[in-house]
C-alpha cells in the first residue's frame, strides 16, 4: 500500500475497490488487528492479522492431506439383508468412466477434489516465501490470482450437503455406515471455514507488492 492519501484515477494507485459492491476507497496502511470496511455495504476491505500467512499455509496443507484420505479411504457402506457394499469416492467416480457419461468422472473429481486441492497448493506456493521473508516465487501473482478465481468452484461442502440429503432418502431402505473419507470431508468444511476467516486477499496482494512484484499492470499504464 502507499503510505499517504494520494491516489491516481488513471492507474488506480492508492485506491481499493470493495469486493462486494465495487465502491472505491482511498487505500491506507493498517496495523495488525485493524479492519477496513466498505462505507456502502460494510464488507471487509482489508484485515491484516499477525501470523495469518503461517496459519493459512498450515490449513492449506491440512486440506491437501484430507483430500488424499477422502479420495482413497472408504466413503460409505450400504448393507441390507446381510449383504453389504462399500466404496470410496474414487470408486464412485470410476463407476462413471465408461459410456457417454464418462465426462462425469472428470467433473466429479475435478469440482469436488482437484480444484480445492489445487487452490490449497497455489496458496502454499504464493505464501511460503513471504512467510520466510524471501522474495515471492516467479509466478506468485498468477498463482494467487488463479486461486482467487477457483474459490467459487471449490464445492466440497456442497458435495457433503448433497450426500447427506441422499442418505436421508436411502436410509429407510438400507443400513448406511459412513467411512473415514466421509468424516474427512466433514473436517474439510471446517478447515475451509477457518481458512476463510484467516485469509484477506487485499493483505496478500499488498505483501506481494511490498516484496517488489507488480500485480496489476499499473507499471505498464505509467510507461504508456
């Protein structure tokens, strides 16, 4: 962030837009624990916290570990009249791997598993050198921008809600036992909520800029 109240409408330097309503505000430096809110919608503009980057990295690594368990460990078992059948999420996806519904395999594993894991890896890639006091990696700007774009498409929690609804309907027909993969997904929801509470996109962008990297193409506008 710049350290005064000057701003440039041509380049956007010194201004910050609300992520909810796009209202423009003059950018100011905040200390740890302070929160800047939008004057129009009261949305959070910036909220730096001491040690937040380390906590985000720890939660991102936890997400990737939980994802591995959620894919390969047993997800649930359905039994009736002494006969039972259990499967993992990977086994469910493979059930759609033949015929005209084969694209469902890619969609299922992509939206539910790959995108959240990829986003977690991108956050680690972006924040790891910053936590260690070193310059960001070469593609840190692209990595963090992609992680922000993937945020709406990470639907692990939606999958759990849909599974719970389906199990309520099936519960009257058979006995259902949840495996460790199901509980890993449940834990993933709480990890995701904790990650969101610690993460402030504006603070991360500012840290990348303070480390000497250009993030918004402002230098190209000035050069023109």
